[in-house]
């Protein structure tokens, strides 16, 4: 069985073999891969800001920002530049090294992209890494964002190719792959992961991780989201995922993508400190930090600082996060 090589070509069956290991063996092996590539006691900190909220035309079954679902979310226009820069400055003061800007679009329009470019330039000037998630991109749009100083572009695969049609009907898997290709070709780093707990099977979780690991270049950043069940969305009453299955997913992600930053993303508000500690042991080494993650709650910064102190974790310096 392969053990954490970035150049390996993975199959779903190989990933399932890892998933099915006794948990203690899986954690031991994943922690070993993690230690070969990172300081296990350092965690990279990012902050995510919703620069344009709601009224998205897509039908993603998990998303409260879709205009198709009645979730009580109030749609908001694109955030003014000065407010975005104020949020970025606050994030840096709280210890974040990367500032991510998310907009609920199918893809950015010309007038919107020009404003986002200004945001990227302003955040970059603060000495922060920059990241955006704006929906699908054309190659020329990706090149413009790169020229503005964008370091990372987030565009998740969400789930396995086989299960994708159960979650999203307004775009196909290849649309997502095309955007990732445009991002790579423009010279930006890829932030790409998925969501677990959407009533998928373990095979689909394995399929998602294999799809990520087998990209032409594995993503530099891999957010692992746990579904936040929002009333009004089709997945509002999804069955809760076994917490240890989430830990297994983090561990397999670490083994399939040994050099990636594996990030605990949506769903951390519902995770106990003990569960997060297991995830860090399994190879997670990045978190989103702050009060909100787009439109859902996120552990407050003070709680995260207290958890880091209890676990003996420290913030990853910027040079280590960007190596």
C-alpha cells in the first residue's frame, strides 16, 4: 500500500484501504507523513471574508447563499473596498497570515472583477497572502487576478465525480476542473477541497480525495469542510457524519497529499476541542480563524487561542506556509 507520496497515482480502492485501517494505525501513519513534511506543532491561520453575500444562481444543495432556497439569508451587494481592507487589517492583527475573499457568484462579471482586483492589491500591500473564491473563471480572468497579486484561488470539487450530480445541477464536474486549469496556467496556487456529511458514502469521500490528489498538480491547500446543515437547503436535514469518519477523511487527505496544507474549514463550530485535536494529529495544519465562515458561524478567535495553548500549538509563520 502506498504511503503518502505526492507523485503517486491514487485509486479509490487504495484510498479505501487507508480508510479501513484500524483508526490507531491510520492516525500513526498519517502523523508520520505529516511530520516528514511539516512541523506538527504549527498551524497556518487564514481568515475568510464574504465580500458579496447571497443571491447566487447556482443550486448547490448545501449552500444557504443560493437564491433558490429560503434560508432567511439577506443578500448583500459587493462590499466596498475600504470595508474589505478594514477587515483584512483586523484579521492580520488577530494573527491571520492569509486573507480569503469570497463572493456568491456563478462567475465574476467585468465590473465586479475590476473591484476585486483593487481589493487583492490592497490586501497584498498589507503583507498578507491573498485568496479569492468567486466561482468559475475564464483563463483571461485568472491572468488578471494573478497580475493583481492573487496568491491562491479557491474552487472546491465538493464531492466525488460520481456523487456530484446529486448535489449540484447547474454546472458539471468538468466546469470545476476547467477553472482549476485556468488558475494553474495563470501561475496561481490552488486551494481545492470538498464537503463531507452530505449523505454521501465512504467511497464518495475516497473518490473526492483521489480526484484532488490526481489533479495535474495536487492542490497546495485542501479545505476539508463538514456540512453545516442549514434549514431551508435540500441538505438541511442530512444525517450527521460520525466524527471519527471526519478524522479518517483528514488522515487520508494527508496521506494522499503529503505536501498540502490540509485545512479544517466549515463545521468547526460544531466540533469539540477533542475532535479538533484528533484532526491536528491526523495531519490537519490549517484553520479558518474568526467569527464567521462566509455565512455560518466559526469558533471565536479567543476559543482558538485557548485551544492552541492547551495543545501546545503555535501559529505557522508566513515563510513556512508559503514554502
